[in-house]
């Protein structure tokens, strides 16, 4: 099991630009053989923008069920949990809408 500590990035994770950078750091770990613990202990804020760019966009690379098998969350506060859940829901809706037009 590998642990990715988001607190090493910052206490407030808010921008798409930062989310893209962190996704680039996460992606090789998630593709590995070990499950990745996404550890948010010590992180106060995870914005919708960061959550979408860093985490929900992983759905463009692999199905949700596979992502669930490869990762687990730890240390999320209630607001961060909500923003991450909303980002995943919105990304899945956007992907479904895109499929309707292809």
C-alpha cells in the first residue's frame, strides 16, 4: 500500500492548475501494483475545482470501479468529502452527456 499525503502539497487545495499538477504526480502511483491511500489528514480545504482536476478527471483514464479498487481515502473533513463527491458526480454526468452526442 502506498500513501499520498496531500498535506505535503498544502492545507488549502484550491486551483485547477494545482489539481492538474497533483494529478500528474498521482497517476503513476495509481497505475502501479499497490493500492494508493489518498490521505487528506491536515488538509483544511479541497475546492470543487481542485477535486475535479486532480481526482475526478482520473475517470477519463479509468472506470470508476477500477479507480475505487486502486485507491482509498483517509482523513477527509466533511467539506472536503462533499466537494470531492460533487466533483465526481459532475464529471460522471458530463461524461454521460458526451456519450449521448457521439
